[in-house]
């Protein structure tokens, strides 16, 4: 079933936040017209003596990394959150308000190899990263001060990543941040009304329609959400409605590693470039409460639009009114779905 508005301007509701996005497909009837610019594929050494994330190297403050051989986790040397923040607040009537926020920030080095990305790591290596994410979530979520654990990765300079060594971050804090809080409210309302998880029913609908599915396995599905804002935005959803990484079985953790590998390789193959993105898991709060409404998922937000050098920016109308896109989610999913799962560095003949 195609959208009856597929050739006309229309709004789509984000069921996870309740917000809207403007879709203008008539502005991009042929989204691939024009030159598809590419960039030379950067080569990096396996080990960089100047990299503060490589094994054995010195970091800020004289800290030195161990000679790690798989993954490595450490407290961020420039943490945005601290557990020792004073319990203070500041108000000026009803107009100005500030509260101290306590938390912890950690860095997760995915691999000792400086020259890899998650897309270029094998599935077993990605599985080890999944295990680290899970154990870190359990540890940080057990702190009495912590009510939410945010696991995320910024990949590429355009996404503000200051070091190309494969790594991500974990920020744990005492309040639930804006985006997970909006999703909590939407999921609670749906669960209270239906007894089902919102994403469980949404996933069933997407699987039945088939228009926006990118790839899938026995435990996870990667799709372009109906309300996507970024050109090739994807949502990875667990088939079983679990609230967090902690409830995944061994087979499901392997399935998560598999779907990440298959999805991220497709991204790189789209424009034959190491695809930049911001990605992160949304999970149930660690506030000591039961959250049967929460359904584990991963958001992937890549900025590239037509080539390795043409990016989408949030400007003008989007900053002042609401997000807008020309390329429909259905067209984006079709582009990603037909790409090879063999990385272009391994198989040079792969084209977008």
C-alpha cells in the first residue's frame, strides 16, 4: 500500500514523540539527478602513535591506555556530567530556572585498530561491543543517582567526532533527557490504551506493508521510519518487545550485531564513503520502576543527501517551524534495501 499523498505535500506524525514532519515529494521527483560526487577513501594506519584512543597511548591528564586487544572503556577525560555536582538550584520567579545535574560519561573504544569503523568490523567483533554496551548499561544504571543511560556514537567529522578511532560514548544522568522522555509519554499512553507496545504494533504494520524495510533477521528489523526527518534515517527495532539491552537473550544479542553490520555496510555502500551519522539506543529509564511500555530501539541519523559531499542541514523553515524533507522515506528505504551487504572496500564493483 503506497501513501495516497506520495506526490503531494503532506505532514507525517512521529508516533514516538507526537511531533510532525513536512514531506514535499513533488520537489524531488528524481532525487538522484545530477552529479554524484564522491570523496577519496581515507586510509588510516592500524595504529596511530598520536591517537589518544589507541592502545598504550597517553590521554589527557597523563592517563595512559592499556594495551587492550578488543574493547576498552574509560571515564571521559572531559565529561559533560559529574557525580560530584552540588545539589543546588537557581530560580528567578517563574521565568528562570536551573537545577544541578549529576551523572557520568564514559568512552567505549570499539576496537584497538585505528583504521576500522563498526561497518568494517566483523560481526563477532560487533557482538563484543554489544556485550560492553549491555554491561555498561547495567553498571551505570545501578547507581542510585542515575535514572537514564544514553548509549550513542557520533561518526565522522561532520557529526562533531574529534577522533576517527572507532568509538562511542555513554552518558548516564539523574533525569530522563528530552527525547527519551517524549518517547516515554507516547509509549505509556499507547500501552495503557491497548496493552501492546507502540513499536511492537508499528513494526507489525511495517512488516505487513514492506515499503520501508531495509533489512531484517530473526530478532531485529531495520527500517526507514514513516516519519523520518533525515534523508536516510533508520530505526532498528527488536522483534520481541524488551525494554532494554539487559533483557536480550544470547541469540538476540547476536542478532543485534548482525543487523548493525548489515545496515552500516549499506550506508557506506550508498555513496562509497565512510558514512557519517549519529546513532543511539533508546531504552527504558533506570529509575527502579517497571516500564512494560518501553520497546528497545536504535535511531540512526545520517546527514548525507545526494552524495558524499551534499548534506542536509536544518535551516530556515526547519529551525523556525518544523522539519521538512523532499526524498520520501519509501524512496530512501528502496535505495538502502537494494544495496549490497559486502563492503565497497572489499567489493569495489558495488555502486549506489
